[in-house]
C-alpha cells in the first residue's frame, strides 16, 4: 500500500521540476524581450541593446575584459562598442596605471542616458505591477528572491 504514494511522489517530484524548468524557459525569454523593447523605446532606438548592456557594466565598474566575458562577446566587439560610445560622448576612457589598461566611466550624458532607460523601464513595469493584488505582489517578490538564489546556484554548476 505504501508503494503507490511513493511512486506518485516520485512522479510529482520529477514532473514538478520539469514543469518549473519549462515555465522558467518560457517566462524568462518573454520578460527579457519586453525589457529589451522598453529599453530601446526609452532612447528612441539610438543605442543597441548590447550598447545599453555595456553602459550597465561600465556603471558597475567593470573593465573591457570583464564586460566581454560577462556579455559573452569578443574583446574586438567590445572595443568597437566602446569606441562608438566614446565617440558619442556617452562614456570616457582614461589611461590606467599600466598603459595597456583603460579605466572606463560614464560621462554625464552617459549617466543621464542610463538613468533615462532605468526610469522608463521601471515606470512601465510599475504600471503592470499596480494591477496586481497585494498578495500577488508579495508572491512576485518572494519568487524573484528565489529566482536570484537559483541563478546564483546555476553559476556554480
């Protein structure tokens, strides 16, 4: 008699994990697409998504090599984006201690651009969040904390 519940629990566990993984694989790309679209709208299409990502990484204090690794693109591609962003006075590059290194930072125009993107996307997300019940907002926050925990574990795998 105890055998059947164990089979059911095993099936539920295996399929439950599968269903969670499948839902993550469906939901996350959709969320990313929406955020990409909103980010591009916020600057009138004047920056590519990759350039916006570079701005974020520079704002976090990352250097050229770290940016290339975190965005999984070549150093040549990052160099090209940095040159373009520098030309448009969105970022600046100063020589580091070693002549081979450069310290990247946002210019006032770059900070304004990044702030514009963040404010625009946040305001659009806030509109959707406002329609949620308090219970749904709490669930969403808890789910995002768990998602962060999961993504940090995935870095180790």
